[in-house]
């Protein structure tokens, strides 16, 4: 077999991309190998020049095929967003793709800090406040109620207040819980009761603190939970037990995929982790 035909056979076995070059090799091999009237072959400079040209064409085709395969290996089609991106060259050499760090685990227990009087000229416990300073009022029974009062003086101060006469009179029941101008991160605006002497306050969905007293305001405890507090509710059938639902951290800017952590306390001073719920959206 003439060498050009053997070259065509080898090229044809490599890949479909090179079949065109192989066909050219076979075509020119048939044209240049001609028989003379005496049964001999034409073996002049024309044949040698044509053979060299065909070898160059075949080599160029093989090089182009190899380059196309390497380029296609780097290309990554992202149909999900309707655009095409290219994987880093390091991935083609076996480098590992970057992986987002795992989200932190919730602490198993938390200790609250004791609140004390602060701020300029705080009101003394027992000071009577007008009804107009009060926010939402909640009652443990017909006589005992709890609320949050806002004083516009000295940077908008928030005080706990309670009533023992069915809401006729409201008195300061503890230290300043926060001052808006200086302590926005620990602000509270929701009030709750779990008995005639068990009060609590939190800020729904924004801050991480829960303020609790179990002795009608003589001592207040402030717990910083590991995420935004979504709700604080008394446990059904468990007198003196509070459950807090906390939104755990997430890497999504819209908050999707966050875990919901639950914490429990019986005195406001010590909180323990109960479990986690997966947020669907």
C-alpha cells in the first residue's frame, strides 16, 4: 500500500474531526499514483511534492483537533442563568474548587447578664408613669399586668412597668432596658408575662436580646441569643418556662436556608439549646 493511503487509514482512526483530512489524503493518493501504458508508475517530483503537502495538512488537522478538545474541556455551560462561564484553568490541572465554610453550630447553653440602672437620671422603681407613655399591655390575671413605657427625655428611654390594680396605675418595675440613641442593638418592643411576677421583653425579628424578670422587676436578666429573636412564648402546660425561636445565620442575602434554633429558660438567667428546625424558604 502506498504510504499516503496508510496515512489516510491512521488519520481516519483518530476521530471524526480528522475524517476530512483523511479523505483528502486518499483522494490525492489515487490521483497522483497513475499507471503508464507499460504498467509502470509515475514517480516524479510531482508525487513527492504532493505527498509532503498532504502530510502538512494532516498534521495541521491533528493539531486543530487536539486544541478543540482542550478548549471544550474548559468550557462550562451555565444554562440556569442563561450565560456561559469558563472554569478556571486551575481546575483543568486537578485543583480543588473553593468550598463555602460550614455554618457555625448553635451554643448549647447561654448565660444572661444582670441589668442595672444606667443613663442620665434614671427613674426610681415604683415611679408612677402616665398611661400615654405605655405601649402594649399584657396581663397575667385581672389584677397583674406588664408593659413597656417610653420616656422621650434623655435619648428616649424604655422602662419596664407593671400594675397590680388591673391597669389603673402603672409603676416603674426595674432599670432602663435600653436608650434608643445609644443602645439600639439591645432595643426591645414586645412585652409578655408568664405569671403575676414573671415578665419578659424582646424585639421581634431584629435584635438578639431577651430581657426577663421572675420577681416582678427586682432583678432583670438580659440574654444575648445567637441570632435574631423571632418569638418568645410561654410553654403550654409548663408554668414558668419560656421558649425562644432564633433565626440562625445563613449565607443567602435574602435569609433563605437559615436554621431555626429553639432555646428555653425557666429563670431568664440560664438558657439551653433545645433543637433546630430547617427553614424551607
